[in-house]
């Protein structure tokens, strides 16, 4: 593998965000007009069942049931005896999205005499979560990332590779941390019903294998994107707008007791929440604020379109335009870099906080991620 690392501070790469070997993540370089971001359109959805099996339908969709303002939900309930945890050492890469693409190909390249240079009529296929990481990169000081990119029939596929640091963290989580990760899913169980007219079932099992995922298409400047993201639930009102506008993202967060805590919430939590939901066009986040014992003491709705107003009084705070411009320039950097069209070629983009984004090139390596079944299906 031919690994390329640039020296960092004061380099030309820092002055020019689109240097050919490295991409700067310095915020100042991305302080410009908000780029064009087309309203995301849902082109389909899929479900993963309790055993993580793929279904090309919305069977795992859930319906939001508004809780009381101060519900006192006990998020610790069921952790020991009614919890089935997804095995997060299994790396699924883009497989579920690719299965969706194979099953819905006709929806994508409907223009039969397409003038487009690629078979899918999109420039990038990826997970929403990978794009969320890109959006927050200019403000991230703790966790780096690695993103593998492969060009196949004109479309660039981007799939995350777990960093060494992330693997170590995953393998060394404390019991407290493991339990706290359960709390977010337990909150979902308290606020979601399986049917439009149903009620939540807090006595049931929490199984984190289950998921409902939306697939959306949109454009960021001149990048045509197709991505999928997990959706927690939807508005059950039959008069609600069409997806993705009817979707609701659920979150938990520590209760806010001091001005310092409020400031940190605005500066760090709301950045992640905004990035995750803005991308697929999910308009609101319902937050359960919990105490140290895992009891939800209050519930509040945040409208994504109002978050930039909410944070305006925060000194030196994050800006949506920086997030979007960085993502846009990263995708331009990827397009320039990923030139060879081959399913076995991987361009591995790596980033560590306080560094530039760099890349290395790998042929027929451990990083190849497009499955043979996908390549064969798309070549037919
Ligand atoms: P919270 O969001 O309430 O923290 P999501 O909010 O994206 O729908 O994810 C549901 C829950 O999964 C989260 O609840 C959290 O408990 C857990 N979770 C999500 N991303 C995680 C991550 N990167 N590390 C650990 N837990 C995570
Ligand atoms: Mg979720
Ligand atoms: Mg959630």
C-alpha cells in the first residue's frame, strides 16, 4: 500500500483546502455561503428484523406516541433481563444499502437513455452516519475516522473502517457505559408503538438488531447523493406530511442544571443532533432529559430548522455552513482522488483531530468492501 502523509502545521494544505494530497479541516476555510442542499427525497426504505435480516419494506416502522412533559421513565428497567444487543463487532459495511439498490435499481436509473456517465445516476452511495461524521469534522477534537471509497461504474461508494482507537474503545467499554448505551433504546420503547393505533410496550424486549431505514436522494452542490439512515419513528397523524418530513428522531441527554451544562449542550450535543437529522430532512428531535439514575425527568422537542437560532448566543459556536461546506469540499476531494473505476480498489481517507485529511491507496486488500454478489448483479 502506498501511504501518503503530509506534514501538517503551516503547510500549503492548510492555506488551500483542496490541495491534491490533503484536505484541511480548519473551520475558517469553510466560512462561506451555505451550499446548495436540495430537499432530500425519500426513494425507498427497508427494515432489519430482530435477527438483522433485510426486508425491502417498512415493516419495522414505528409510530411516535407523545409522552407527558415529565414522564419519569425508568431507562434502566429491563437492561439485565429484557435486552438483546446487536453484535457490533460484526461489520456490515454498505451491505444493507447495496441489497436495497439491487432490489430497487429501476427506481434509480429510470432514464433509460440516460446521458449520465454512471449506471446509478448518483455520484455517491453511503450511510447517513458517515456523512454526519463529515459534517461535524471541523468541530471534532476527540475522535478521528477512516472512510474507504471505491468507484464502481461511475458511482463512488463510501464505507467506514473502524479506527484502532474506536476498536479499543468498543472492546473496553465500562459496564456503566454499556448500560447507558441501552438507555437511548429504552427511551424509544417508551415513546414508540408498533402500529398507528397502538400504545408503547415498556414491558417488552429491547432488541437493537431491529431497524427501519429510509433511503434518500439529494444533491449537495454538484454532488448527487444516495444515502440511507435509521429512522426512529414517524408522526402517526394520517395528515402528517410525506416522508421524510413526518419522521421523528429520538434522543436522550443528561438533564441540564447549570449554565455551563446548557452551553455544552448547545456546543456539542446540538451539533450532532442537527447534523444527523438535517441530512435526511428529518424535521424534529424529541429529547428525553434524564438524571444520573437514568430517569427521564423532562421531554422537549427541538425543531431542526430552529437550532441555528438557539445556538446564536453561544460564544464561538459551530455553524451549519462550515459543516456543509466542509462535507462538500471533502466530496470534491474524493472525486478528484478516486479515479480508477474498479470494485477491488480502495482509496482510504483518514483523519485525526488537529490534522489534515490524507489518503492511501489499496488494491485487492482487506479494505475492499463491495461484495461479489453486488458487483455481479450490477454488471449483468
Ligand atoms: P441516544 O440518541 O438517546 O443517545 P440514535 O439516537 O442515533 O437513534 O441511536 C439510538 C441510541 O443508540 C442512542 O441513544 C445511544 O444510546 C445509542 N448510540 C447511538 N450511537 C452510538 C454511538 N456512536 N456509540 C454508542 N451508543 C450509540
Ligand atoms: Mg435511531
Ligand atoms: Mg435516536
